[in-house]
C-alpha cells in the first residue's frame, strides 16, 4: 500500500471519529434542551434541525481543517516510523521473554517429573 493511500485512510478514519464525536455531543445537548425546557413537537423538531446544522458546520469548518493540519504527510510518516520501530523492539523483547519462560517451565517440569519418579 502506498504511503499516500495509507495516510488518506488514517485521515479519513480520524475525520469520521471527529464527526461522530461532534454529532453525539450536539445530540446530547439537543436532548438536554428538549427535556429541560419541555418543548412541544414543533419546537423539538426545530431544535434537532438546528443541532444538525450546527454539527455539520462544526464538522466542515473546524474538525476537517484541524485534522488536515495535524495529520500532515510528514507527521504521519514520522509517527508510523516510530510505531514500527517500537513494534520491532517489543517483538524482540517478547521473543526473549518467551524463551526465558520456556526454559523456566522446562526446568520446573523436569524437577516435578524427577520427584514423581523418586516416590
């Protein structure tokens, strides 16, 4: 996968997460307004309509530009290189831990079978 496609996928996922967050925040605010003010059916519809427009505008004019500014090509490439090097270190440590654990279990099993045979 090319780095451009990978970075586009990462930015798209971040944008969708930001959109969902804004939508849920506005929906909970609208629900709170409707419940606390005991609005009728028509005013409740207007609150939901206004909330939807606010969420769309916030997403379009604030969330998406911030995501494109924070997740530039250079920053994403550096972050993914750092994560890849960290994964290599974690893999090496995991191999060492697994080897040590295997030796420990082998010696414990050998000692246990030697005691069982002695009895």
